[in-house]
C-alpha cells in the first residue's frame, strides 16, 4: 500500500511538473526550442510589420502614378510620397533614362561609345528594373529562410528530445528493476513534452512563413507591374 502511494505521488500532475522532472537532455532540447520560438516570433512580427508597410506605401504610390499617366505627374507624386519600393523603382528608371542620353565610356577602352536605342533600350531598362525589384525582395525577405528553417527543423529537434528522454527513462527503469505502467508512464510523458513543444514552435512558424511569403510575392508582382507601367510611360513620351 505504501509503495502504491509513493508511486502515485511520483506521477507528474501538470505540464510544469513534467518539465521539472524531465531528464537533462529533454530540458536542453526544450531550452533550444524556447530560443527558436522567440526568434521565429521576432521574425514574424518584425518582417510582417515591414512587409505590410512597404506593400501599402508601394500600392498607394503606384496607383497615384498610374492615375497621372505622365512622368511629370509621377515626379510631383514622388515629391510628396514617403520612401517606398515603387518610388525607388521610378528613381532608378529616371536615372537610366538620364544616363542613356549621354555617351558612355567603354569598359575596355578610352573611346566613348553611344548607348543603343529602340527596343534594346527598353529591354535593358526592363532588366534594370527587374534587378531593382529583386534587390527590394531580397532586402525585405532576408530573414524568411530562417523562419522556414525553424518551421522544418523544430519537429526534428523535438523528436530528438523525445527519443533521448525515452532512452533515459528506460535506462532508469532497468536500473530500478520495475517495469509496471506507473513506472514507465511518467518517463514517457516527460519525454513527449519535447515533441509537443516542438510542434508549438513549428506550427506558428510554418503559418507565418507562408503568410509572409505571400505578402512578398504580392509586392514582387506589384513592382513588376509598376515597372511595366513606367516603361510604357517613357515609350509613350518618346524618352526611350
């Protein structure tokens, strides 16, 4: 009877007790998962706020420029707009047009050469704007690979903690010489805490990555369309 009461008292009755009574290996894994959780939430909140702001400002600026349908009007809109990805795209296009109007020096000789005109200039400007848009995408999405890594690696780390915890639990049972359910269950339950913690880290990180990647794709599509609009305006005004 006394042994049954002692066994019952040793059984954890709350998640806190499961964590406190778990093995050192499981606690180390839980500590790693806590750090990964904090990092993932910091990325989701920081990148999410920056992406939302960038997408909103770029969308408003692009609509104002498209409504004006003239480069002069776009310049006026740019003077009263906050810095944004679409504005930087417009500035890059104007720089290209300004530089194209002057002779360039050949990279391998001292003789100046004229920049080609017509369709080749349109294609060159398209490549320039695509490169600028890619730079914006890389800048805003530079932390997303970390979020994807956390989402995919956390379950594996939790599984490692669970396996190590079960090994420790079975070794303890073998040393104690008791194989009944009341002796096995607490150790297994403590080991499974690592898997539960890993899933609580991986699920938000995966959802967050997909949401942020979707916003980044929307911004990329917006910049691609805006670049086409700018090129069309320049061609229509005879500047390309």
